[in-house]
C-alpha cells in the first residue's frame, strides 16, 4: 500500500476560521434590462409594512427667486423594512467612502430638519 490514499482523502483546507464556515454566496448581477434614471430630488414615506422612495428632478430654473418648486417625480421604489435598512447601511458606507475621498457633503437646512424630526412636534 502506498501513501497515495493520504493525498486523495478529503481534508479541510484553509485557516481554522475558514474551516466549517459557510461559503459566501455568489451573486450574478444581470444588467441586461437595467434602466438609468437621473434624480436630484428624493423623498420618502413609510408605513408599518413598507418604505417608499420617490425620485425626481427639480424643474425650477431659478431656485433662488422661486417661491415654489416644480419637481417631476419619475420613479417610485417600494421596499420592505428589511431591504430599506440594508439600503440605509449601504448608502451610509458609500457616502462615508465618498466623503473620505472628496470631503464632507454639507446640506443646508438638513441638520435643522433632522433635529426637528428627532425631537418630535412642538406643542
């Protein structure tokens, strides 16, 4: 008998942390039917069962002089809360990478709106 049987046995390969760990799934992205839509306006609404994102473009030519803004809504994306949370985490990571490379993105008025939403309505 030779030592060939030792070479043909199925022995786990990899580091001790990798052995027994489930293999990461492979995702095949099919972009054959993908559309691209530009949006410079986004809004969101939610219920207990879903989160809805509205995407559109601002049609107002002179926003500094305008008292009203015309926004053409072009896309609505409806997500379940779990997918919305994954999108939230993903967008946070993408924006953190962006700001690390190009600097902080400052949004006028957003901080005041976020604080008001966090504190709830004033009586």
